[in-house]
C-alpha cells in the first residue's frame, strides 16, 4: 500500500467521494459551459450544415471517399479500448492499484464509444437511414447484409457498448447505495433507484463478485474482437497497404496504446480538479507509464513489420503505397506520428519521468495526437494510391471536418463532466478494501440519527 | 422427401459459390483497345442516357466527377518516341465483386442478369463499396445536383435522378436490357437476341471498339471476341472476374 | 411481521465472530451487512452456491446460436447473391455468432445476478445506513420476540452496539 | 399536311403525358405509403414512363452531316443517336453530335425576336414581334434596292448546303449586287484548292480509310475534327481489326500529337510547315526507287529532283532513314492512302504541301481505287453554283468595305466572326461602322451581341432542311432534316425567315412556297424525278414519307474511276515554298500551334455543359484552356503544370496555365481553340482564353485563307499558379499492365463486324 493511504479512514472515503458528487463549484460550471459550447458550435452546427448541403461539405472526393470522419471513428473506438479492458485484466489479476482509477477509466470507455457511434452518423451519406443497418423487422423487404465488415462493426460496437455500460453500472451499485445513504433530495431518490435497494449483505457481495468476474472474462475477448473488426473494415478490402493480415493486432495494440494514454490524461485532470490527490497517486502514473512504454515498443514493432512485409512482398502497388506513405504528400504527418508514438514514449524508461505528473500529461496528449494521425494516414494514403494511377487523387480535410474533429472532444468532455457528478468517480468500496480495517473500539462516526 | 433430406438439399444449394441458381444472362462487354480512338463519344452517350448530372467546375476541381464511363490515359516512352494509350474504364460488373460484400445494407448485389446492380434508394452512403472497388468506377453524390431549366426536359424518364448521399455507377443500361427482355417476351421469345440491345456507349462508339452481349450464348459476338487471343481483363490478378473484357492493343512493331 | 435483532460492529472480525456464534446457536436467517466484501464469510456463514455461471453459460450458448441463425436466416429469406460468395458463407457469420455469444453471455449474467442476489428489492429488509460507511452489521430475522431477545443477548455479548429501534425497522430508506 | 398532323399529335402526346403524370402522382399521393426498396432500374410492372417515338434527321453540329435518330418521349427530345441507315455515320455518333440536345434545351437560348435599345454592344435588348422585325429589315432592304444600292447589303452565314443554300441564292438574286459570304473558321480552303489544282475536282474526294492498309496522314486529325470524324473513325476501326489477316497501319506526321496521332502506330514530328517537303521527299523515293512506272515518270523525276531523303531530312528534321522507310511502306503496303490537312494546310505553303500529298496518292496509284482517294459525285440537289466560302482575305475585304461605309445592312446567321477572326482583323470595330446589323443566331454570341436586331432562328432539331454531306461517301447521298419537337420558343426556322423576307420584299411570285417544308418538298420532287415511284404505289408522297422515315436517300455503290491523268504543267508546278512565320524566331522563339478543341471545335460547343465537362481526350482537362509545352522546354524555362504564362504574339497576349505535354516538338507550343468567350451564355463566358486572337494576319497566297499555324509567340511567366481542373492523376502505368499491347502475331482476331450497311464497289 502507498504510504499516502495511511491516515485515510473509511468515513473519509465516503466524505471525499460523495463531496465530489454534491459540492459543485463555479470552476465546474465554467468548464461544463465551455464543453457544451464547443460541442454545439464545432460539432452540432457544422453537422447540420452538412446534413443540409450533403457530404460534399467535407473534403472527400473520388476515389478518396473516406476521410477524417472515419478516422475519428477509429480514434475514439481506440480510446475506448483501455478503460474497460484494462480494468477487467487488472480485476482478474486482482491488482490493487487498479481500484482507485478503474471507474473513470471505464467511463472513458463508455463515452468515447458514444462519440465514436455518433461519428458513424456523421460519416454516412444519408444518416437519416442509418437505422437500416440494424436487423429490425420492417416492411422495406430488405435486411442488413451480415457478410459486410461494416455490419460486424455494428454488432461488435453495440455489444461492446452494452457490455461496458453494464460493467461500469454493476461495479458502482454499492457506491450508489453509499451515496443513497448520505444524500438528500432528488439525489437521494436517484441513487435509491440506481442502487436497486443494495444493502451489502454477504450474499449480495458474493453474487456481485461472481457476476463481476464473469463479465470481466467476457469483456476481454469482446474488446479484443471489437478493434480487430474495426481493422477489418480496411483489411478485408483489396486496397494496397490496407489489405494486411497484421491489421487486426495492429489496431488492437494501437487502441490499447492510445486508450492508456487517454487514461493518463483523464487521471491527471481528475486528480487536479476533483481533488483526488489522496487516491490517484504517483503509483498509478508509474504503472501506467510502464504500460505505455511496453505498448509503444509493441506498436513500433508492428509498424516496422508492416513496412518490412510490404517491402519483402515486393508487390508493386504495395510498394508504391508504402513509398507514398513514407515520402509522399502526407509524409510529414507520418514522421510526426513516428516521433510522437515511437520516440517520445521512450522517456518512460526513467522512473523520474513516469512519476512526474505534468510531463506525463503532455506525453499522453502527444501520443494521442500521433495515434489520430496514424488513423488518418491509413485512410488518406491508401485511398489516394490505389490500383489505377490515372484515378489517383489527393484528399485534404475541409474546415467542416476539422471543426467536427474538435467538436468530438467537446462532446466527450461534456459527457464526462456530467458523469463525474452522477457516478462516484472513484470506487468507494474498492478503495476501502485497500485500507486497513478500522480497529475495534474506536468511534469514528457521529450517529446520523 | 423427408425434412432432413430437404434441409440437406437446401443447405447444399445455399453453400454453392456464386448463387444457388444460374443467372438468366451473363451480360458482357468487350473493348478492343486496338480500335479505341479515345474520342469519348461513349462518355457523352452515357451522360445523356443515364441522367448523369452536370457537376460544374468547382466540383470537378475537387475531383468529384460523376461520369460513369471515363477514358484513362497512359503515356509511354519519351519524346520523340512517345505513345499515348487510351483505355475506357467503366463498372466491370465483376462476378466476384468486392463492392457487393462490403455493403452493410445490401444496396449493391448481383441481379438475375448477372449484373452488379446498385439500389439507389437502399443506399445509405457508407461509400465503402467505392473504397473496395479497385477500378474506381463508383461515383458518389456529394451534394444535390441541379439542371438549369430547361435542360431537365432532356432527362430520361427510364432512369432515376439520384439524390445526395447516394452511390451510383454504370448499370450496363439496365433500363434498355429490361425493355429488350420485355420485347422478347412480347414476341414470345425466351431470350434476347444477340445485338438486339446495346448500352448507350456501345451504340455510339464510332470506331466500333465496344461490343456488348450475353457470353452464355457461344454464338454471340462477345463470346467470339472473348475467344480472341488478345483478350484480357484489367487487374486480373485480383480475381474479381470482371464482365468487361479488353482486347490488347497491337503494338507499334506490328505490321 | 418479522422482528430483527441487529448489532453494529466497528470491525469485521468481531462481526464475523458474532455471526459464527449465532449460527452455532442455530440462528439460520443470518445476514452480515458490510461496507466492503469480506473474506472468509463462507466458512463462518457456510459456503454459497450461485446459479450465475449457468446463466452465463447458457446465455452465451443461446446467443451464439441465435447469432448464426440470424445471419443465415436473413440470407435465406432474402437470397441476394453477393460478391460471388455462397448464400450462407460460414466465416463472416461466425463473426456475427461470436459477437452474439458474448452479448448473450453478458445479458444472461446480469439477469442471473439480479435473480440470485434478489435484486432489485421488492420488500423492505432490515438495514442500517451506517453499514455503507464503516459499520459491520449482523442482522438476525427472528420468528418471535423470545428469539430476538436471545439473539440480541449474543450480539451484545460479542460487543455489538444494539440498534433498539431497528427491531422491525424499515429497510433501505 | 403531314407536319400539321404530327405537330398536333406531338401536342396531344404531350398533353396526354402530362395528364398521365398528374394522374400517377395523384394515385401515389392517396395511396397508403408503403416503402418497397425495389431498385428503380427495375420499376414495378405497371409503371411505364411513356412510349418513345424516334425521328430521323440530320446533325448540324459540324459540317460532316451525319444522320441522327432522335428519341422523343411525350414531345420532348431525350437522346440523339446515330441513324443506322445513314452511310456517313452508320448508327454511330460523336460526343458533340449527341450534345445537340443541349443546343435545343440550352438555358441561354434566345426566346424571341429582340431589338437593341441602348448603345451598340452594351445596349439592353427588348422583345419585339416577328412581323415588326422582318418588316423593318425588308423595308431597309427595299430602300437600298429602290435606289440601286443593294450592293451595300451583305449576308454572312455559316456554311450551308442543300435547299437552304439554294433559297439563300434565290434571295440574293432579288438583291442585285448583294454579297453572300459563308464563313467557317475550320473550312478546308487549302485542301479544296489543292484538289482543284491537282485533280481539277472542285469538291472534296472520299478518303476510303476502311479499305486502306497503310495510311500516311500529314497533319490531318481525321479522328478528331477533320472533315468527317465519325466516318473516319468507322473506317479506322474496320481497317484496324475485323479484316481477316490485314491490319491497317497508320502513320501521323504533325508537330503536336493529335487524337489521330495517338491512335496511329507511328507519330512523326516534323518541323511546322515542312510537312510538304516530307511528302515531296517520299514522292521522290517512290519515283526514284519505288519503281513508279507511269508514262509521266520523267516529268515527275524532273519535278522532284533535288528532294533527296537527306535534303528533306535537313529541312524537316525527320531522319533520312525514316523517310526511306515510309516511302517503302507506302509503296509496298497497298492499298495505301495519304491524307493532308489541318495544320499542314494552315501554313503559307498550305496548298503546295497538300498538292504534294495528292502527288503521293497519285504516284502510289491510290487515286480512284478502293482504299484510296475516290471522287464524289456532285450533290443531288442544292444551289446551282457552289457558294464560295469566304476566306480570311474576303472577310478582310468585308471589314474594309464596312469601315469605308460601303456596307449598310449586314445579316449574320450562325457564324461568329468576332470570335473566330484574329484581333488583327479588327472585325468588331468594322462592324461598328455598319449602320444596321441583323442576327439570325439562336444564341447571344459575341457577334450577335453587336447586332441591332436579333431574329432568332430555330435550332436544327426544330426546323426543316436537308443536306448532302461533303465530303460524301463516294456516292450520292441526301438526307432530310425534320423537326423532332415542337418549337420551344417564339423562334422561326431560317428557311421561313428567308421566305418571310422575300415576301416582304414583294417577291411573292418568285417564292410561291408557304413555308420551308413546302419549298423542301418542291425541291425534292426533282430528286424524286431521278427514280420515280409509280403513282399507284403512292407516288411522291410515298417517296417523301419513306425518305423521312429512313432519314436518308441515295444510291448505294462507289465507282472506281481509276486514276485521271495529271496535266504536265501541274507536275512541273509541284514544289513547296518555304513556310513564312509572323515574328522573328529570336524575339518569338515558339511556333504557336492552335488546334480545334475536340469537344468545342471552333468554339460553337462552348455553351454546352456536356462538352465543357468532357475531358480533353489528350490532356483530360475540364473547362478552361491551357498551353502545351514539351517537357524539355518546360524544364528549360523552369515551368511546371499550372504555372500561368502570358502567351505573347506580335498581335496580343493571353494568360493561360502551362500543361507539360510529352508529345509536342520542343520549339512548338499548342493551344486548343474554343474557350475564351466573352458572351455566349453562362457555360461559355469568361472561361479560358481564345488563341485565335493572337494569330497574325498571315494568309496562304493561293486561297487567301488564314495561315493559322504560322504565328510565332513567346512565353512570359507571370509567377501565378493555378491547379488545372483535370481528370487524370498519374499519367504512367508504373508497369501495372492496365493497357496491354501485343505484337504483330495477334492481328487476325475475329474483330467485330457490327450492323452496318454493306457498300458495294463497282468498276466503270
């Protein structure tokens, strides 16, 4: 146990966490206002314009028909990948340092998934028919095509969304109960509803434990499958430099990588703004830093492998595409990506770097910029260098696209800010588990009666 | 026939590659590159027949052309010994079409004529078919297109005008095929006669480089053309088995 | 209505102690309410068997079959030849089946959890709100007052602070 | 009367169609909405958009005179296709011809007679009535005629043939001394003159590409815009493939690769203006070594003496070995055919050069034989005397007279000299001096913009007419043009306008015909006289209807005339003067090679959106214009694609982006004609630049035609950059085997003999 925990007592945990729910300062409202504003201005408004004008509002053309919208989709799905997955793995290996941070990590999963889902609608040419991808009984006389990788996506993402929301909810039932017992007014009723009348009897704890473990077991392969499937949107095509067997692991690793970086960012902000210094400590950043280092090495390895296999295969279209990626029009972006995702994380070798908060924040942000670039490059470079040279064309994102990219961040923040006021963003009971049991005889609490 | 046999039979049928029953026709186009002069009469013919919009200079500058058939140009050699090769590129109506598998809503599929059909009003605009198409012959309506009055008087009522957000492509003039089949039916014939019907591009080609017909009929002109030693398919190595067959250009060394 | 004997303990050990003694005394309807899951509850209050794993297993199985049936059924009902593939191509439909397996497993697990944990609560049960903070509570549901007295005695002997008003008090409020 | 019936019928169909549509919409509206996702290409059984009616008529988008069939639905023209039974295009049609629909339905068409109110050129036009318009014109004509000054009247029209031309002549007869000028920028003056001199044949011959096995073309872009592109393409295709064993070979000699150059097996760049020398060099080879055995061999030997391969190689820049090889192939691969025209005829020595090309055909024995040059019979109808096309010199004369105030009335019809004459001609200013200008054009083009009155005529799809194509197909062919739709606007067909003027001039008794159709029928009674149908079989009416149905009338069968003897003086006169260029080579280092744009031709197609959006076949550029540079030249000048340069001649400059073109001589720059309109509707105006404006007023001495390829220019970089709007990306195959070629082995494929009229060839 980290020393910082010694003086904390059970009651303090309740107090701190529940305070974070009920006490809301102006700083929060300002941040929320900004987030909502960004969402409306940079996301909603441009999207409505695009709905009216058509996808032409974006910069796509023929044959580069995919653009940043899809890059956003992959990016946010990727970001969602660490939260729940990491939390599951750590739960099964039951490592204690998870307990303070997993709730917000899972929340990140949930909200980045939602943002990713909304990107699909933005990407579509006729979003008002988006519901046609679901197999619902209709009179139209057609059902979706289950052979399509895009439909794999639909199934996978919906499952993943369901799974992770259930997972986060189950995990927080006892905390809802705790909140129920310490709040009044509408909050009381809300938490009473959420907590399903949880009491914390030995039976309930036991059942919760079992169910939670099963969910964890189920969600790990799910999470892995989700990003493999996302990668298949590309890998199942016959586009040079997209049609690669390595894409599934490539995407999964990349996803976990950017996700972990995302967690670091979120942890930093929570620690700062929710005053959770006691719970989110150097330890977490240290461990996350090690994780980032491993992942970055893995990611670099796969990137090199991609080039190597392409070069070794010697297939002309493949070579052309790779050459274009490294030295073509988009080359600066490529090298920026290498710098941010392969070189910079090597700093994590030093413990001093891992355990210093602000540098870690910057690193994590840099990594995610790099990872976004990666997604963009996969689409832009491959689509602009396909089989028929005469049809080659460049793709440059339009203002609408860029602003929507910014808007997605706003949307994510909005959702997260709402979350931290409803969900106890640090797990009360699991943090208590890490504390020494209260010694007999000492009175710690004033009767609430 | 017991339920089990029945089930086994159906299963076998459904597991059969391609389709569980034979297509009525296998429409095919052959393009003789030794005849093609690159005059682009086919382009305008297609534009007139299929209500292809006038997209305007700005859209073209963004690379958003809509013409379903285009002439690709490839230079060979350097001055003075330089050559320009033309190749008309249109939807190849592949029998193993990558674009079909990827559509999540089955907006594109193989119809009974063995054509790669595009269902405009089913399309939701994922544009993935265009990504999966190695021939770059699927064109997307990035916005609403207008015909300055009275240019719209010319629009062909046999063909839809496509809405924004919809993918479109060459149909082998399916409306003409349909009419030909109707006539055949009216005349009490089971099949369409060879040469009875031609797509707009084939009909207009001044050099007679394009030929259209049903390759299931061994007597048809396309069948004969496909027997030519010059016959090849573009990007054969991708195994999309296209229904458009090209005939090699005879090199300059030939006499 | 049932009368409950409720004792509050400051630490888990004492609570487990008391619970064990009560069980030895023949009190069956014991409950140990704690702010955190306690280790070693089983061998004090007897091992527990949960049905959740069966739910999970069969849920996943059903989901998988349903997934494949959904895909294959759709293809058979709307037989669109696509990309030269068979009407029922196995590999893609396995992906669908895989996802549905997991979905089925997850949903069934939740159902199993709710049923076996008897949640959400339908009738009021004995509860002390301090239990969600740092108190370890032992409740005994007794048929009549006599038993309640005995249980209370045992609890007090174990050093518990007795919640008088809790006798017959409403459940989570 | 047939027409009245049919027009009524059209109206009825239209009304019926509208009614049906309304009913359909209504039915749809009240029906319970059920969304069935049936692909529209296969609509429900009960749905039928109507029954198509086909009308055969004649294309007038270019002088080739192809026969077209127009598909109409509910009184609207939907598609133009080639008329399968017309021997010129045999069911095929070029892009421009198909775009004729956009002439008919062009949003910028003039909808009725106009009158200028403000200052000329600027002044707004207001609607007037036909009676008013024609009355005023006729009144002024009458005045002039009354005091014997009708020589101050000029009719300026695009090239017309058939009965419309005859009608014009009749009208001219009413105005003694009045001038009738037919002006087309792309009229082959030099070719006609060369044939006149060499064969004594005034009309264009038929070039039998289909049966030729070796075609040597000097600058003639026979597949692009030269004479009869569709028919040439047919011949090209059939000569290439489909003949057992034989595959035609094509060689193109020109400074900048044209569409024909790209299609040819061999493209030979020769210095601009020296193609004639090359022809002479080959001719000498034929005589000296090719074993020409004609009676006049010595005369030829004498005439061609000195044009040795080496000498010619020095003049043309074509290696002597190549010249010998060409001569060998040309003599060895019979039937062979030499074509000359385009830029080769567009030099100051144009006629000489084309005579030399004719000499080639003569010496190789290709004249009057299948696969060679066949002579066309005179047209079956039309004006008695061939109305001479106005050369550049004639136009200058017209302008000069106008400046001197010797022209008081100018009637312009369908031609746009303000656009297609060089700025050096000062034609626009000259027009300013003419007190009264009437335009009969259907569009507000640059010339019409300067008119006082506009009496807009029908488009060719709304009017009656006829045509006997020139060059023909080696035998007599005629076709009737009939209206395929009811007139859209308050316009009139040219014939009716002319008749109206004639009547207003009080020449009623000489013009007894009610309207153009009437006149046409009268004229065709004579044609009918050649092969009358017995009265019981229906007589003339039956003949008339059958011709309308078929869309074409004529004999079927070419005559082998054999080669006519060439007069000695012609042989002696064979020889090519060195070409002159405007501008010194050190001040203006590049020769400007303007060429007819594939889609827009001389600019007449620029107002058709389909043509604007048809990629240029060689560069794939959409809209706009450009200047083509050899890669080496571009590198030397440090220019890349998209760099805007000022192309400067002694007579003006225009700014256009550079296009680096691999197949052009290093000291030649090429520009497409057709863009750069000031007026001419929303699609054409303020787009690209017009290279004609740069041309020096240099003429070919014999014909007085403009030597359009004889101007030198220089390039001045402006530093500005634009991105060319074009279709093509990377222009190399990168070894991906997309366009594949094969060796000589596989020339004998089954090919595709398509439905085409069998043409028999008989000897006389």
